[in-house]
C-alpha cells in the first residue's frame, strides 16, 4: 500500500493535522504535468477558484504550444516546459515579452523541474508511459503527488510503491474511481477491506453486439455518454482497457489483490466506486460526473473546500449495475491476465495499447483489432518477473515496436 494511503488516510494525529492546517494558510505551489489536457485545464479552474490557497509554479505540455503559452500568460507560473523540443523556439517567441517566466524544453527538463524547491505538489496529468520518469523524479524529491497518470502504476506499480515509502512522498489518487475509494477509506484505520467495487460507465458500446463492434468508428467511440475526457482515455473507456488499468492501479494504491477487486458497469456514473469491509458494510462516494471534485480533494486533503457547480439529485438518477462481458470487452480480460502474470506484463499491455489506441484514432486499426494486437504482443515480448526501471524502458520500446509491426 502506498505511503500516503497507509499513513495519512487515517484519523490525523493532532500534530499532523496542525501542520496541515498551518500549511493550508500559505499558498501551495503546484506543478501541473500536462496542463493543456482535460485534467490539467480543470485543475487550473480549481486553482482559480481557490487562488488564496494555490498558485501555479510550473506548467508543461507535449505539443500544444499555443495553448501552453496562453495558460502561461493567464496564470504567470515561474516556469513552463514543452516536452517536444521542436516547439521550444516557438514557445520562447510567444512568451518573449514575459521574461519572468522561464521557458524550457525536452523530457529531461520536465524531470528536473518537478524537483524545484518551491514546489509543494505535482499533479501528474501527462498521458501514457511518458508520465513515469517525471513522477519518479518528483517522488525522489519528496513532493506530494496528485496522481492522474494511471500508467505510472500500471507499468511500474511495485517500483513506485517502494520509492514512495522510501522517500516519504505522499500520493493521492485523482482518478474519480480511485478518489472515491480513497474517500471511502478515510477514517477506517486498519479495518480490513473485503472487496473493492470499481465502477465503470460501460462507455458508448455497452449494449452493442460483437457484430456491431466490428464496424464502429472513432467518431462513435469518442461519444462518451457521461464523461468529457481526452481522446486517448475516451477510446480506452470504449474498449474498457481503461478499467483494466484502473484495477491494476487500485491493487497498488490500496494493497488489495486483483481477485478482490470487482468491476461493475454503472451507466449513470453517480457511484464513483465503493469499498466493502469484512463486516459486510459498503461505503461509496457519489456525485455528479465532475473531475474538478477529485482534483480539488487531492489538493486539499484532508480538508473539503467549497466547489461551484451542479449538485447531485438522487431523485433524477436511477442506479443500475451490470456485470461486464469479458468476451465483448476483451481488453478488460487482458488487463486481468497481465495482473495475474505480474512482472513486466502490465508494461507490455500498456505499450501495445498506446500504439493501437493511436492507430485506431488515425483510422489504421479496427476497434476489435486493438485487443487482438495487444494479446499477440503479450505473447511475443520477453517476459521478466522482476523488472528494474531499465527493463521497463526496454520492455516499453520492444512492445511498441512489435505492436506497430502488426498494424
């Protein structure tokens, strides 16, 4: 179980609570990795709403240089980093009249900026494997991690757990499901978890047949019924690979084996997830589909701050739950297989999935072909039961190459 979950989710010691309260009176300096994406932009809304508590120290993006420059003009961070160095010159030109904002480029610059002394917390909202290295650097620097990059734990969960414990780096989940589980565990001390109930909307294809899935398009897949997310995660939701990754993430965050994590299709997306304890009691977190809430809770924990927006009206929402079909949603089954195998197998699945996800968005791969290519990649990449960081990097490269060859 990760350091923050095991140490801070319990009822606070008086001195610990006093320290948290005193720090909340100061402006917390936040670094947002992936500020131009869905999570990043909503995090900036939270910071704006509580500008007396939070301040942006650094913003980063991969390719969206114009959006990053616009955010920098509005929020005036100390630094900005564009991961794709090809855009560094453009970013410098766009911000040339703001000399107080330091402008950097490249993956190494992102690794270095998260270690900056003034930073209190790092929101890891980068997409994919690219989020692993800067998260590791932030953990080693002892920063509070607000984790929105699920691939970090999917790829290297054991390594991240070890580092977080060793460096006393607090980690709070931002995914709505894991935030719900975390909120359900606060105050439960060491009470035994019998089962984690991980909810899933079922995406846009919950009621479609296999025959219908064979002809769906990216436009169909991008029409998520309840959540407004980035393209990559929306496609992962449609295949349910996203839910498979969340099972892996929950295993590491909460120290619960995969066989005690149950996925429930919940189309209304009102119950964000729940915990069943060994006395049979179930605690759940409910709310409207609004990612600002888990983002803000990660920033402010253990305090709950006011948040503008819609409130849940249970009179308007029936609550339905269904079992997922592992045949129709093969990606979910493959994720459970990766958990069972362990080692570098989840890394293989993640890399192959990133390749086929991008190919589907580029019209180079059919919807059902994605799972088939991932499965064949799992069979071909060399398995390592006890991978190091370097092995994870080698595995990621090999899986991407093999999956790309099969397109």
